[in-house]
């Protein structure tokens, strides 16, 4: 994050407290290492959708909080800046990172929302479109704010913002019988 894609494997290994060969044993190339970072981040976001017995609103609130913490927090912004600078020179890096990070998140969220539609908890629509729309609502403008130097919102204000976004989404996709 600090040095971007140009960071040497030696520096990465030293920072991790392992030998260079250990890094190569786990990640044959730097693209694999960066995409694994995306996969781990996606996993920590997606686990927030777990919770049988919890209502859909509570699960989406947890998801929204986890997503925003990762995406618009300092670490997420650093990764976004790094990738934005490097992808034009290393397009395979961008594809690998997208597939294992944002690409996984949108597919899993679409699957979650599709199940909710099948259970009658949400109005029917194309789940992938609905997932993309919810992700945009949760991250787009605030990521832009943060990229241009705005501070993180206080925790209580952040939770209120997530709740307003989720509630707006749930009103828009309320089952037909509830409208």
C-alpha cells in the first residue's frame, strides 16, 4: 500500500518477516499477491452477509458497514490509488484484483439479494443490477469525498448514513404487497 505495485518482493518479504522464497512459494507472481489481498478483503466484507435468523435489514447494515470500512477507509483508498496508477501498465493486475475483490463481492451480493427476492423479502428484479446499484449507493460519493481529502465521518454519523442508504434501498425494493 505504501509503495504500490513497484514495491520489491524483498521489501514485502522483509515487512512480512519471511524470506523472499517464502513469498514466492505462496505467490508465484506479484499479481497473485495483490489479487490475494483483494480476495481476503472481499471475504471480510462478505462474511457480514451471514446470519441465518437475522432480518435482511440487519444483514445489509452489517454488510454496508464492512464494505464502507474497507472501501472508504484509509487502507481501501490507498489500494484504490495504487491500482488506479498501476493498471494502465499492468492490465492483468487490474483484472485479477477485480475478479477476486469487487467482482466477487458483486456476485455474492447478487446471489444474496436473489435469494431474498425468491423468499419474497424483496421485489423481483435482475439481482446483478440490484447488487451493483446497492454497492454504488454505499460507496461512490463518499469514496470520491475521501479521495479528495475529506475526513472519515464520526462513527455515529457513519452508522446513520449507512442506515439511511439501506432503508432507501429496502423501500425501493419492498415486495409489491408492501407498496
